């Protein structure tokens, strides 16, 4: 079994890493932690939503959290994309993911507009089961 946990640094995202690690350990599964480094394309400039340093730190801390549950092999990776939900679903389909465990709220720039939209899109579009953590 292959479990995918997308992370964005929010509290629900961190709780999702913990749950995914527990499930992975209990099921002798493979765990992949995925940070989607989002960028926005404007008229004349492309802007990263997060700094590379922030993404690197997020992956390092998420991997460390997962390994604290007794896991020895945790893959932590970054993909760049304009569409976070599409990237998560696409990765899951192409890499034989059996379960996606993710947080319910994100850290978008316009929180009142973005909160929950990525997890809702993944839930609607995914071909594998999705567990949403609050």
C-alpha cells in the first residue's frame, strides 16, 4: 500500500502527517510526503507563493514528524505547479497511490477564499480514497 500526504504547513496538514505515519506503520505501507511549491503567473512575472527555504523546511519537519512514529523509509518530495489539487491527484494516479491523507485547510494568500478548496478539489477528482484531517 502506498500512502500520499500532501503538506502545506497548516495545523491540519501536520495532523495528517501524524495520521499517515500511524497508518503506514500499522499497515507496513510506503509513505510519500508531497509539498507542492505553488506559483502564480501574472501578466509579466511569475511569483512563488512560498520561498524555497520555507518548502525545504516544511519537507524536513514533516519527514521528521513521520519518522518519529517509527518509520525508517519516508519519501519527502517537492513538485512545482500552478494547480495544487491537480498536481496531487496526478501524482497519485501516476505513482500507484492507494490512499491520500491530507489536511482540511490550507495556507493560501487569501485565506477566506482558499481555505479548504484544495482538499475539496482532491476529494472530488481523486481516483483513490481520500482521508481529510481537521
